[in-house]
C-alpha cells in the first residue's frame, strides 16, 4: 500500500486535479489519498487557505466579509465547472461557511481553525465527486469518519496515540479509492482542530503509520529536495536520499517541501517517504529513510523570524535550579524555545518571534524579577542558518570551512551551536544577511 498526499499546487486547478487522479487511478496500490486546499495557480494568485483567513480577520474586525466569502466560493465553483461536475457545490460551500461563522463567532480560535479546514475539506469532496463521475469507485471520508483525533490545541494539534488503531480499523474496511482532507483532525469534544500550517503532510504521515504503508508518497511541484533553496541558489544540487533526522533539521530551518513535524509518526516504523513531482511523476524524486551512508553535508537552509533573549548573571553556573526556573517561566507563558546556547555566566534562549507578540515585555519582567539576572537584552530579526548532514560526525573541518566562507562574505555571526547528535550546526545571524550566508556556505560545500 502507498499513501499519497498532494500539496496545494498539485490541486490548485481542474487541470492539476486531473493529473493527480491519473497518477492515482493508474496504480492499484494508491488507494488512500490526502489532499490539500487549492494553492496558487500563478505568482499573483492567492491560496484558498489565505482567503479563508481573510474571512476570519473580517469577522473578528466586525467588517463585511462577503467579498472574501464570494472569492472562496468562486474559486471552487471555477474548478467544478472546468471539471464538468454534474452537481454544483457552491450552495453547500456557502451554507457551510455561513454556519461555521454563526456558530463559532464568539470562540475565535475555534472559528479560525474551522474556517482554515474548509479549503482541504471542500477540495476533498470535490475531487472524490469528480472521480466517481469518471467511473472510479471513490469515497470521501472526513478525519472524523476515520477517527483522526487530536489534542485540543487550536492551530497546533497533535495526534492522540489511540487514533492509530482506530484509523487502521476504519480504513481497512473500505475497498474503493479513499480521499481524505489533510491539515486537521477532531478533538475529543468533536471540535475541528488544525495542525500547524502545512499540516497536510502530517495527515499523510499519520495515516501511513496507521496503515503500516509500504511507502508514503508526497507529491508537490518540484522533483525532489535540493541542497539549498532554488529561490536563492540557481540550479542547486538535488538530494537523492536523506534521513528522517536530516529532513527534520532542514525543514525546521526553512525547507518548506516537507513539514518538519511530519517525520515524527514515521521514525519508529521506518516507512520511507518519497518527495515526487505531480507534473513529472516518473522522476525518482528524493527518498527520506531511517538511515543511509553519508559522507558529509547534505544541505544548507536558513529561516528568519527569530528572537534571542540574552541573560548574564555572575556565578550562574553555581546556582542550582537557574535553568529550571527559566524553563518554568517559559512553560507558564506557553512559550517554546528553539535553542539555548550558554556559557558559565550567560545563557540565551532563541524563540520564534511570532510567539512573543504581546508577551515580550512580561517575559523580560518575569526573568528580571524571578531570576535576578545582572544583564538582559533582546536581539530581534535574527536568522538561523543550519548546515546538515549525518556525515558531519566523522568529517574533519566542517565548522572551519563554514565560518571561513561566512567570514569572506562579511557575515557577522551572533551565535554558533551544535547538537549532541552532530548532524547539524546552527549559526545565528542578522536576518538581512540570510541569503548572503546561504550562498557563501553552499559555495564552500557544494562547488
């Protein structure tokens, strides 16, 4: 069994939907398909999920949202008309969106998740209907139908462990093609809860693990994963194979081809993932596996939007419980940190900047009052550059080569950190030097 997930660009139009169904219908092993919401058809287009978020913003601001509502309906209706569907779905879409807004207007977090889920949900129903009309036995199933239950954390859902067995039992009872919307599940209270953005990859990984699939095929608009972003490096080297851990590190720091959390359900099962191109399905793509032979760096990625809070306190290393107290403050304020480089008298916490909206002043105040630090300062607009490769464990001179390349391009390093696994090296730098840093490191390792 192969589990197939198709991203937003792969289901953005009637033409693309015909392509994905051609891929699915020609292979008897491709019976369970996860689909995203329609993505951009061109550079000037707007993703359906973004249109749905615009509806939410208008509702919360008390503004008229009819134009955004019509934009969503028209997008799906255009696809339906180009597919020559016998039954129009626009009235159903209008009724569903109107009901969601009316019933959840006073519960903003749940309203946002319910609206965001509609892109995937409507698209899955539309695609299933079209395949049925083509004579292929096909069934739409919602995450609730298959038992995909998640934690009650709007916008940041996590799978409940008992769901895996339920999903396996329910999906095993069907013999036709199954179309499931990605990106969301249901809480135990039957509320729609979404994963973080790009979470359709997670849905595919969860179902792959539940069904003990032979392969998880993740279709997108590129023929694999590259050693650096093609938006920065012209014709970067393609990666034929990498490990779950390497993929996680690269995705975390900006590679958007595969969600960084989607490897978690697969790690203990060893189910391989292949990143393939919907527009060139015969291309081998990139395989993500549990282990492989690696001789050095496989990729370099960089992401912006980080803030570092730097603290100094003399004899910090002698103070028992200092780090525990700091982490307790973060926990109580619902903040997660990404890195924590430290010295004997200083420590920094690096967080995603969006978490600190409306919380930064309170966080600094608590740190000063409860930890009695001597100095504290905040660095914003930081980028995190990651150099990744299992082979770095045995390669000599990786750090020297990277820092020399960055020095030649006058990139000022704010911090350097390497995890205990030694498969990645992190550099903190100003966000306005991110592209320069990627080019410098790529040139050093891949040219």
